[in-house]
């Protein structure tokens, strides 16, 4: 779970239906809970539901329950959406909720699909009733869930590690509605049922609700109101976030390779060759890795990024010995913040700096098609061998070196790679050539990806969406394939007009 979760844990009760359960404050004005906590799933709820909530932050401040209103599912769609058993309650934001709410990563993007998810949740079950009072304390449990089990029904089946009673006498009533977290991401809403006299813990997948535009946009808009934002977020704008437009084949290949390195006991360097036409902007993919992909995989705090440090690749005319010496010197300067220290001979010294958490370990180099020569292939092979010699000393984190090649064809890349001598201890995954985006990718980018990654830009994205779409349509002569450069040009133009 994210830090300071206790203040966001929420009691939910409905006087109209005598419902009681748990919830989670996901924004200053929004609480996430389960539908069945407040109403019967089989019929539309009354229009005058009397709902109130109290967060732990309110309890600590000795404040009473606060009024809440059901806003999702709306009454007109209750029969359609109630089976998801996920609800949003709107509250009036106050100083307490504004301080308590925090940025949240919603859904399962970036989580492993090939092993058990380690999960946790915390709620207010009846068994935690405080003696001689009407208050209930918090009960937190840990368990695991198989990623694919129950996917057709949008549920997770949860196996509790310990602390689960053998039989139920409704002592766990009130835990339903709790937020379920895995590796810091909010992935589901808890449901506790009695099956054959036994407690059955399951959870409704949040990804199912996030597919609904109304739910997704409402959550994104409320998250944007959170004042606590990462320092890097203030430097982001829609132009830079063009890097999020469809690059899924390359991003997926990178995620697979990098996640494997993070999971392996033996840490190895990773080298990636990203290539495509200039208008497809290979450099944007490196920016995407730094802003989104790597922070998600490493479970960094909201706003933390993993910037790449440039290493200028020598020209094709430089011989291998001098070229490798230049690269070692450039790497050492980056690792030592250009303090002028002498470049060491032993790879162990590089290993020490690469394992230092205060120093960079992500690097990027740009190559032109004219550098894809037999000589540069020998130099690249020597560089891989050098990285392998560093890895022998047991790295604590995987160094990453991305090579960007603009305007090279797939045939050129494949022919050049055949001349490379691979290094056993250096991962070298294969990537597809960057290509054009389909028209549908624009809608996916503006409606889903931008609000999810930077909620603070959700309002601006919604406001200028029609103008962006119109300008892009006019530029292309209709709704057809476009390049990352096309989209970036349109974004810049519309933002200038908006000023």
C-alpha cells in the first residue's frame, strides 16, 4: 500500500439500508467502496440514500461522520453496473481530506501476470468492535491472488496468509468495500461472503470499472485536485506526453526484459536498440521509459522518474581501442558527476559506482544509419564485453543503456546486429521498428493515458481534445494514420492558440 494509508481508510454506512462497510479515500472529494455496502445489488437503490463516511483522518481529528452521495454507478445504470460491485461516493472536500488524500496508481498495469500477486487490505469488520463503544478498529490482512483466476467474472479469489477464522458468524461483516493493494497499486475492492458456513474473501477487479469512461474520468478529475504532486510532474505538459501515444509493442518488449532482470537473482546489464523513422521520434520512447515504464516497474513514489544520462557514441572513424577508452571515460564522468577523477582500469570500480543509489545507472546514446558499420559493430561488441566484465562483480541493480537509431530500416538493423558478438551477461532483447499510429490511438492517448499518468493534465486534455482532433484531421486530410511528430506539432499549435 502507499504510505500513510491509515488516514485514508474509511468507514461507510447507509442509514437508509442499514448498510455498513469499509472504503478508501482516493481523492479529497471521493471515496471508493463496494455497491453492496450501501444497497441491494439486485434492484435500483432509493433516490434518497442517506450515506455518510468517516476516514481515520476524521476520527483522529475527533470529527463526526460526513455526508456522502452515490455518484457511480448512477441510478440509471445501477442494474447494468452493480454486478461489478464497485461504487464511488462523493463528499464535500475539507482540510482533513485535502491533507489525507494522495496520488494513487489505479489498476494492474505493470504487475506480473505469471506469478501470484501479493495483496493487502484493511477494513472495519465487526470483530474489531472496540469494547464498550460503537467504534470499530482497523483489521489489516495479507494474502495472495492468482492474476488470471476469475478474470471472466472480474474477480480475484484471495487466499489469506493467516488470521482467517475457520467458520463465520458474520464477524467479518463490515470488511467489504476495503481497497485491495498489490505492490502499491490499488487493484480491487474487497467482498466478503459466507459460502457453506465459511468466510470467502474475493475482490472485484478495478480494471473492469476503469474501462467505463464515466468512472475513469471522474477518478482522474478528482486525483488532479490532490495538491501533493511529485516534483517532476510540474515539468510535464501534453507535448511531452506525446511519448505515451501507441508504442505498446516496444514498451511491452522492454517491460518483459526489464522485469525479468529485476526478478532474477543475478543482476545483469540491459542494452536496447530502438529504431524507426525520424517522424516516429525514437527519443520519445526513451522518455516514456523514464517517465512511466521504469517508475511503474520499480514501484517508485508518485512523481519520481528515472532520467537517462547521455553518452555520445564515437564516430565510425575511431578505432576500437580508442573508441572503447572514450566510452569508458564518458561513463565514468557521468558516474562521478564530472569531478575530474581519473578513469579506473579495473571494472570493479565501475561496479561500485553503478551500485551507488545516489548515482545514475540509465544511459542513452544516439546513432545515425551511417554509424551502422562493421567497425562500429566491433566497438559495440567491445562495449558489451566491458559491461559483462562489470557484471561479474555482482551488481545490485541492472544498468540500462538505450541506443536510438533514427531513419534506419529494419533490414539495416538486422544486418548490423548479425555482426555483433553477444555477451552472455548482458541482456539484448529484440524490438520491433517504430511505425505510424492508427487514428483510434489518438482517442486512447487523450482520454485514457494522459489522465492516468498525469491526472493534473486531465482537465486541459478534455478542454482541448476537440481542437486537437480537428487540427490533426486537417493536417492529415482525414482520420488516418499519423506519426508522433504529427501529434506533437498539433499539440504545440493548439496550446499556443489556447494562450
